[in-house]
C-alpha cells in the first residue's frame, strides 16, 4: 500500500511545480553561463588588460573557475538547511543571491577605472554566484522528483535540467544579439553590461513563480517522522553526517558520474568560443550562433532522454551519453577546424545531444540514491564537489593545453579520460528507476529502529 507521500500530485499542480523549478534554474544558469561567455569574450580586456590575449583569457577563466570552488560550500550549507527546513525556502534564497550578484556585475567598474580593485570585486561576486548555484540545483530537481511518481520521474525531473541549456540559450542569445547590433567598441565599452542588468528583471519573475508552489509532500512526511523521533528522545544526526555514514558510496558514484558530463559541457559551450575564434579563424558572432543553435536542440532532447530513462533505466541512458561524448571528441575538433559554420553547428549540436543523455537522467538518478532527510545534502554534495574537479578547471585546462601544444589532440584526450571515469562510476552503480522516494525514507527509519532495538537487547 503506497504512502500518501508517494502518491502523485494532482495533474494541475505538477506542471506548475515543474515551471517553478525550471524558471528558477533557467535564470540561475543564465547568470552563471553569461559570466562564462563574457569571460571568453570581453573580461580578459576589461579586467585583465596588459596581458598576452591568451594569458588574459586564462586569467579571466580563472575567475570563472572560482565560482565552481564556492559551489561545494553552497551545497553543504543549502543542503543542510534544505533537509532541515524544506526545499522551497532555500530555493528562493538561492535565486535572490544569484540574481543580485549578477546584477551587481553589470554595475562593476573596470580595471581602467579602479585598477586592481576591479578583478577583486569581480571575483567576490563570482564567489557569491557559485555559492548560490551550489544550493540551487539540488533543491530544484528534488522539488520535482519528490512531487512526481516513480513511473515518469525521469521525464518530469529532467525539465529542471533543461534550465541549463535554456539559460545557455538565453545568455548566448542576448550576447549574440548585442554583438550583431553593436560595434566591437560599443559592446566592449557598455554593451556587455546589458545582459547582466537584465538579470534583475528575470529574478523578479522567477520569485513570483517560485513563491506560488508548496513544499514537497515527501519532505513534509519525513519532517513529521523526524519531529516524532525527537519527541521520543531519539536524536537525529546532521544530514551531512548521515550522508557520509550511510551514502558515501552513492556520493562517490555521483561525483564520478559528473566528470564526463561536466567537463564535456564546458569544453563544448565555453572553451569552444576561445578555440573557434583563435585556432579555427571563426568570428565571435559565428561561434556564438553555433552554440545558440546547439543549445536549442539540447533543450529539446533532454526531456526525451529523461522519458527514455523511465523505460530502460537511468544507467543505460547515462552510459550511452558518456561513451558517445568520448567517441565524439576527435570528430568534434576536426569539424570545428574546418571553419565552416555548418560543420561548427554539427560539432556543437551532436556533442550537446550526447551530453543530454547524461544530463537528463541525472536529476532522478541522484535523487533516487538518497533518503529524504539527507537527499538535498547527498545529491548536492555529490554533484557540486565533482564540479570543482570537473567543470571548474575544464576551460582553464583546455586553454592551457592549447597554449602549450597548439593542438586539439590533448584536449580531446582530456575529455575521453573523463568519459572513461564516468563509465566506471555509473557501471558500478545500482539501477534506481523503480525506487519509491517515500519508501527510501521509511527503510531508513526501519533500519534505525532495528538498530535501536538490537542495542536495547544487548544492554
């Protein structure tokens, strides 16, 4: 007999919950990716002048990587309080923090105005962005996963994942439009600020939608059980302690699963803006347009991959994506090297379609690994700690390899190595698609009760 928490929500409420998660993740990823695109295009000149162009890009990508360094801290803090207080409250806070930091970047003075203080302020705001995003992802996917039922969880939970390509699409689209209508001088002087200031309007829309949804019923039931245990003088462990004690293998699997997904994405969407313009002789506008088209296709295929994971399982779809990305890397760079716009679109689009096979089932896959009262912490820690080793240095490593070797071969091998690591991690994981998220919590409670009873008998 299914528990009330595991019952699917009313048909009218689930799309609203999905919309609340999607619009929030879209705005947060818009903010995050906007920084990455600006780092590749203008920040090297505005905040790190006087350097060799490629060195300036490296320094610019270094501040980009700093945002990733703050994501694990955000995962720990937001995960802890999200498991204690609820998903909704923390999602509202993360949206305000991310939007505020992005809006402030649009107001920053450059190096020409305030000197060395400019890159310092830029780095601080990037840290705030990373901290907020570290808490956003876990809460957004859990809010949907915990409202839906197991039968179509992969499909519904994949919609918040489309926030990444939607944010990329929005950020790249705004930048592409501005570079098309403005001269290089106008864009470098003031035009680059417009997309960052636009974030303030988007955050207000996101808050209006996100505040309209309710907390997940699975979490409410788990919270009630936790309150009952406290009344019975049974101490509840901190979510982080429980995760590391009961789910450390799942955390390692999640981290390994993220390696190929994270590294390939930032090579395909961020580093490509550097590689295509410096090595392939492609214009800035052409490279942006290719990423724009690829991101649109990426957005469309993610729900399809999520639905497929409901039919065949999370692991087979994820493994297909990891193997595909690894095999695609050499053809990817060969196509970009032609300098053809059509081939550039093909390279980016196929890469992002294969990436989607990993990214789509990831939300349900990670949510199904952990018990409810440690799910926010577990999913966020596994995802965001991996981002420090994967996504954070990916554009930086790729740019350094290009600078040292003048060739795409070591960059392709770098992504292939990440794909092998992901294949091993996901191959060692258990299939989770039939798990009842409410039952996971109940099993934990039963195990705890059995342990307490055993200790009492021993005494």
